[in-house]
């Protein structure tokens, strides 16, 4: 019994509230909550029930008279209803219902339910099972995520203090400035995040906008590690939330509003204090970090008096693309221009790739450094390549790179880093010299 409504519960998985319908057959795949709708106050009772059970959004299956309650609930609390199935509904209302609706029985679909469909009730259990396991969006989520990832953002760490007084935080790029008067901002946190509940209940939170020297901090706070704050430098902000040292800016906020939004919640904060520095902010797009300093370092390198080598770390079918090095017998090199003779440029690199039968898509910059042996300025992009013709191309497994056939330690060192980073699926762009690989300060 919760909130005045009697119920019984069985099974595990996504929640299904059964109103006037025996949902036992669904318990194999779902957490079925059979509610005795004669036992308490209707719409509010249901709302309290799912809150008490710790459910943010549930499916509803309603039969006969239960349909009226289900429709009223879905209209009043759309954020709490994933899908609505009505079995032989007594009557349909004109309420606006935007979630997918399945009506089993005789009915005409009202215009107020644009995602409703009517089916004859032939095998109700099978029809319900199929409806309740159908995807909500109809999209491939990986594709949708990739499309979202085309929007270039900064990177933040959002922090708060848990009920135990300990600091909590996670990496987020869903930050948006909202309003100047009053001063508001927002971020989204996924419901699967370990710290979601802490943030949902917190009296406030801080948003730390990372600088380009803080890629490692971003990776740390995107992890599930329990010692995130032991591994980072931080201090309490004026409003009490943890501030990460070295950030490009921070905003210490009081809780303003928490909005339920699908598989995330939106945290809106009222800014109580803020500060910013002139450090370059860290960028993020298509799953990769971007640093303005690296772009600037590439411009400086290309316009410097020294010779410039422009090259590419290309992958074909998960293997590294290498070419014979004409200056050394049995030597290999990355596709690159400018090593012999005058400085190379990006357009010369494209010409070389075409000549070698490589249809390459160059992505972001991977490294900019001065080769200490040759004093050359080296600029390397990373990307993917299709092979039109095998030609002179050598494809090397990353576990088996022919290190001794590569031209120098600078190339080896950069490729070792590349191989290590691709293994863990992330690319840290860096500039500096080939040993330290740290971000070069740009004046
Ligand atoms: C660049 C980047 C941006 C991210 N943005 C978000 C975000 O906006 N919201 C979110 O919930 N998770 C985001 N994540 C994932 C979280 O940081 C990650 O799930 C983290 O483990 C959550 O921490 P917790 O489970 O300890 O709470 C992002 C990760 C990265 C690397």
C-alpha cells in the first residue's frame, strides 16, 4: 500500500502500471505493478504511488474503466508516462496524449492522440509484450548521438555536495547559459549517472568550465571512479559547491528548478557567484577534444621560419597507413609532405594522398610539435582512409607497428601515444615537444 492505493508488484525491468488489467504475463520482461484502482484517490494517488516506488516514468496498461484514469494521468503528467496501452477501453477522452498509445478493441483514434494506433484484440498478451518492448523513438540511438555530437561545445565539470558532506561531480557538455536577469544556467544529467539522485536533491551545484590544459580532468570526471576529488585540485566555492582549480570559468549556483526530461533531468541553477580567467577553454565535438591552442600552434608552426612537415595518422580498417620512405632503404613513414625539400602544406598532403590512391578524411589535429632532431615544425592530423588502389601503401596492425622502420623518435613517440589513446577510445590532442606532449601556451 502506498499513497492510499493498494498494489502488488512482480517482475523486473521497465515499470508497467496495470490498471484494471492482470499483467502477470508481462512480468517475464517488466516490473509489473498491479494497482487496485478502487482503493484510493485516482490521478494524484497514481502520481504518489510511482514517486514512492522511485519510478520516474512508467508504461501503463489499462483495461475497461481503468482507461479513464490512465488517460487522465497521462494527460496531466506526460513526463511520467512512456507508453499507454488501453485494452477494450470503456470510452476515449479528447485529452492530448503525446506518448505512443495502443488501443486494443473497437475505437476511433481521436486527433488528440497523434501517436495512437488501434488493433483488434486477437492475442492481447503478445500484442502488449510487443508494444511495451518497442523502441520509443524509432531512431537508432547511436546515430542520434552522433548527430548531436556535431554540435561543438565546451566541456564542464558539474559539482555538488552530497548528503554525507562529500563532493560529487561529473563531466558534462550539456551546459547552456539561460538568462541574465535573473542570472540562470542549466545542464542535463542522465538518470543512469551514479550522482543523479544527489544532484536532483542538492541545494545547488557549480559548473566549472574546463581550460584546454584540463583534458585529463575531464576524463577523470567522466569515469565512475570513487576518488575523483582526491585526484583533482579543488576548493569550496562561495556558495559551498566544489570549484575545480585551473578552470577557465566557474559558476556557483543555488538550485532554481529541476525539470524531468526523458532519460535526463535538467538542472537549472541561479548563479550566486562566478569568475573567469583568460585561459583557453577546452572544446569537444564528435567525441573528440579540441584545443584552440593547438589550432593556434599549427598556424604559428606553418608561418614560422623553420621547415614545416604536414602529415596524417590515417586508419584503414583499424590498421595504420604507412608509405615507403624514399630516403631510407626499407624505411617507412607516415603520409607526410615537407620532410625533404621545401615546407609542406595541407593541400600538398591532399595531393600526396590522392597520388597514393588514398581517399582520406582528415579529422582534427592530433599533434603539433617541433622535432628536436631536425628542428622541423611538425603538424599531424588524424583521419580515416579508403584505399582505391593498394599501390605502395603498407598497412600495419597497431599491436605490431614496425617501430624500427620509422624515421625518428619523434614519430615513434607520437604514434605510441596515438596507439595508446585509440585503445581506450579517446584522443587527447596535444602540442609541445614530442616527449612531454603538453599543451603549449600560446601568446
Ligand atoms: C565530454 C563529455 C561530456 C559529457 N556530458 C554529459 C552530460 O552533459 N550529461 C551527463 O549526464 N553525462 C555526460 N557525460 C557522461 C558523464 O560524465 C559520465 O556518465 C559520468 O560517469 C557520470 O558520473 P557518475 O556516474 O559518477 O555520476 C559526458 C562525458 C564526456 C566525456
